[in-house]
């Protein structure tokens, strides 16, 4: 893992076992007001959230504030790298978009395939943006009502054939769930990562017949417009193939 750089202009940064001490926006004010502090200790959960989502950023200062009764850590980065707002439990309530970079010259399909390959190798996924402001109220309410214990890990907006969709990536306990909503809060697509052995017998038998010696690298249970499908990534010898399979074992290869 790359070391997490922290800029220091007022004092040395001390990394503790469970907290990170960083300069605060109050730095240099102690002489004017003895109640003000020159440093802030970030909780371990906040430190992890910043490292996971902004690994290359350099912290300039931290502002402590409250919103709707919840204490928030407003973390400002150097060199115009933006800001991030994190609750004490590590939940990101607002994050900059600068740290999510799409590789130039790559189409979406190529990018997704590369991400899947990295995941298969055990490499970390790129940080995703958590920007709740881009979600219509109907979408956010629908998600929170249906999955009250889930944590949002990423959000995005896309337009397909003139229709705007909103994607919500979430973690619910040990369950990874991605959802696609229309602006009125209707979930048109739900994807959940599942264990390959939990696939229906008809699906496994169809795979064995069509791809002898296959190995499942990734399996997702998907409901799209009310229809259940399974999105799979398999390997046959040295070739990796993307598939969509229905519960009866009908196979559709993806390009």
C-alpha cells in the first residue's frame, strides 16, 4: 500500500495507532484565543476513509463542524485537490470528484474489464465518488427506505437513450449491492455479488456443457426490469469471457 502523505506547515504530523494528528484551521490562533486548538486528532474510521478514497491527497487542515446534530470532519487538501467531509464512523457525506480518474482513450467496456481483472488479482478497486447531491430526493429516499442498514460507497449519473439513470454502489453488512434508479426512485437494475456455488443447477450445467473446464471468476445476481439474470466472468484455459445467463441456463456472451 502506498504511504499516505500528509502536509505539515505548522507542526509535525504524528501517526498514532488509532488516530492521525493533523493541522487544523485554528492553527496559529492559540495566542489570540486560548480555547482554540492547533491540531485535531482524526478517529481511526475517518483516517481509513480518507486513505481509501483520497490516497494521493495532502491534507492542509481540518474543520470540525456539526450538521443536523452530527459532528463532521471537513478535511481540506492542498493544491486545489478539493475537500472531503467525513462523519466520525468513516461515512463520507461529501467528497470531491478529482480523485476518480477515467483512463484516457479507454471505452467503458475496456475500463470495466480491466477493473474486473484487477479485482481477480486481488488489487484494490479505484476509489469511487460519494456525492449524495447528484441523487434526486426520490432516489435517496427509495434506497434508504429499502436498505436502511446499507452504506453508500459510490454514486454516479448516466444518460442512456435519452433517459437519466442514477447508480448507487453500496455495502450492506458483507453484501455488495449496486443499484440503478430512474429519477422517480424506481430501481430498474439491482446487482449483488454472489458465491459461484450458489448459482442454479441449470446454470452450472449449461456452463459445463458450453465451456468444458471453465472456472468462474466472478458471479453477480442481477434483476433488470423485473427479470432475473446472472452476470458472470469465466476463464477457459487462457481466455476470459463475460456472460449473461438466465435461470434456465440460456447463455448470452458479452463482447
